[in-house]
C-alpha cells in the first residue's frame, strides 16, 4: 500500500468539519509507524539492482517498467528532476539483464527496450547544467553514469537487439555541471570510515569502499532503502547483514513490495502535522495525541528525522515548536549544537544552509518564550541574528530552500517566523512577500511553481492571512475568495504532486493534507470580511 491508509478512526458526529478531519488524520498517522509517502522510482530501482534477493523483486521490476513515461524518462516534475530517477532505472534494468541472462527471463526483450529508450532520453535531457539541489546529486549522478557504462561494456549486452548498438564504445556522458570523478573523490576520503551525514546516500560511494567502511546498521542504513541495499551488496558475509535485510524487507512489505524515498518518516510526519494543524488552532480532541507524540519525539541530545540519521536543527526546532503549541515546554537548548554564528546549520557538516530550518528555529524560540518569558535574555541575541539572516536570504519577494521545490513553502515559513520581530528590513520583507503572492495567483485560483497545486495554494493563503495588515492590499479579498473555492473542492483521495526534496522529489501525503486542512480552516474563520480570528498560532 503506497498511499494514505484508509481511516479506521471513530469520529464523534458533533465535531466540526476541521476538527473531525484533523482527528481522523492524526488517528491514521498514529496507527502507521512508517508514514504516508508513495513509492520512489529511484529507491525501488536501487533495490532491484543491488538487493534482488529481497522478497517482491518481480513486483518491483514490473512496476519499474510501468513507470516509464511517454518520453522514456522516469520520475516526477520538470526534466531536470527526472535525471537521477532515470539513471537509477536504466542502471537497474541493465543490472537485471546482466545478472539474469537466461532464457527463463521472459521480459528480457522488454527490459532491453526500456533501457535503450531510457538511454536515448538521458542524452536528450537539457544540457544547461541547471540541476536541482537534491541530496548528494553531485555524487549519485556520476556514480550511476559510471555504473551504466560499465554494464554496457559487458559482453552479453552486445547480443541484444535494442542494446547491441549502444554497447561498448557508446558511453553515456556525465551531464554538464557534474564532475565525473566526484564519487571517487568522496569515497577516497571515506576509506577509513564513512561519516554519519553520508549514510543516507551511501550507495553513491559504496562500490569504491571496503565492506567494513560502515558499521553494521541495526535497521535501514541512514533510513534509506537504497543505501541499505548498497551496504548489503558490499558485505562478503551475507549473515552479517541479517538485521538490515529484515528491515529492508519490512519496508518493502509496508509499501506493497516497493520502496519509498526514506523510511520511516514517523518523526518528521508527526512534528510537521502537529505544527500545521496548530496554525489553525489544534482541536481539543487532537491535543492528547499531539502531546504524546511530542513527549516521545523530543530528545535533549537533538532530534533525528528518522532512525539512522544524524540529529538536525530542523527536526529539533519542530519538536520544540510542537511542544510549545501543545502547551508544554521543550527546552530549546539542543539547538545550540547547530549554531553557526549567524544562523543554524541544519546538521553539522552541512554544505548549504536551509532557510526553512532557520525559520522553524525562530518560530520555535518565539513560541517557547511565550511560555518562558524569563528565558528571553538567553535566546534573544540568536533570534535577532537568525531574523537578520532570513531577511538577507530573500530574493524578489520570495525565499527558496533545498528541502522543497516550491518557493511558496519556504516563503510561508519565513513570513510566519518574521512576524512580530522588529529589525532592519523585516517589515519590508513581509510586505514584499505578500505582494508577490498577490501577483502570482493562477487564473484558476491556485498557486504553484510548475502549475497550481492545493499544497502551494495552502501556503499562499497562509502568507496572506498571517499579517492582519495585508487585508488593505488591493485585490486581497478577491484572491482569497478564489483560493477558498480551490481548497473547498480539493479531494483528499487524490495523490498530491511531489514537491519535496530528498534524493529525488517526494510527497509526504499526510503533511500536505494537514497544510490544506489548516489553510481551509483559516479561510473559514476569517470569513468574507477578513476578520483576524486565528486560534493557537505557531
């Protein structure tokens, strides 16, 4: 099962629409220890290639073939986002052909045709070097290109009708913007030990490392099916990886034989859903569940987004924020470990900063001080620096971030964080963001970076409703009325487009649903006159 689980929650009839939907959503989340995301082409293909012994191999292979798009690529979003999943799919198909070159493989001709078409599509992708800032793309792309070329050189490939002309001399080039040797350089630095921040993307360097470069994981390596499959493939003793194999098999069973971008996303999902619903006022019937989640997740050593990952400032900040909006106090002290002088690193060893992680930190500290005003002298100096750093990151009225493809997500987070904070340019930054949102609504009432989505429309609505002063802007009421129709008509059964960044694009379904529910409730409470009647804010 790859989508949101069907609800089994018993919801009192007397609850209002928002309350009943929030209760049902949180009950579904509480019953699912894995999290609500759909399968990933990239991760599923890596498991096909490197761990074919995991139950469901045939299901995965058939699904991968069926996911090839009319233009022969794989993946979601614009062409530049389909580079990595297409490389992963082509490599998996070639690896399967090489490994299973017998007459008992009835789909060999189809595998070869799909791989050949995928190779042609890869050569046709835009060569402008404008690739997304997804996790370790600079390592994963050259690693897969090298592996594809190695497989094309295998003797048996040349005998296949579709792939014969592509074998041997017809090498696939590393796309502009990538260094062909990057994965080898990183691997060379890790020969005596792979740092924790690289566990999630271990598959990019695994083939260049000894089998003992990473300690035996007690579950999925770095929360990644692909990294775990690569680790299993690197072990000379199959018995050594039994725990990892069991964890990978369990993840595959949860998602119908397929694999998601990361697993589980329980911590990430529960914190973001709590904060989103609290933005519109957390229903009383949800409070006990939210408090239990926060109590279980908060860690004085810093919160990890998933087992096997490093503690990070984003999840730590959201745990502090979730505690505050449920009326309890989570000590923000663990954030100090990520302080970089002007802003918070998302994790130690980070290459590029995250505006949303810092916006969440500023929101968390602000909410914490409402409960503990005596702590203002301790936290205010860093809050002021983060405020100024966020203002400096704004470009053309918007913010962008490495964890999400849409500027509406980052802009909503930053506007929410900056509200109530005085400082140079703060007020102007908020006003500019509001003006940009007002000017960028699509004709159908939605907002979106690649076309309108309910998720991005929810973020835009929250930006417009965040600041009471925005209601004097020309067209404000009309824009929100059009948005209200969009959100009211949104069908929660539809799979939302993938806009979130990991190694490729993914869609955390429950979190998106919480954002839309909260935005719709805020619109209802404001009403046509635009009264500012929010509940608990975050």
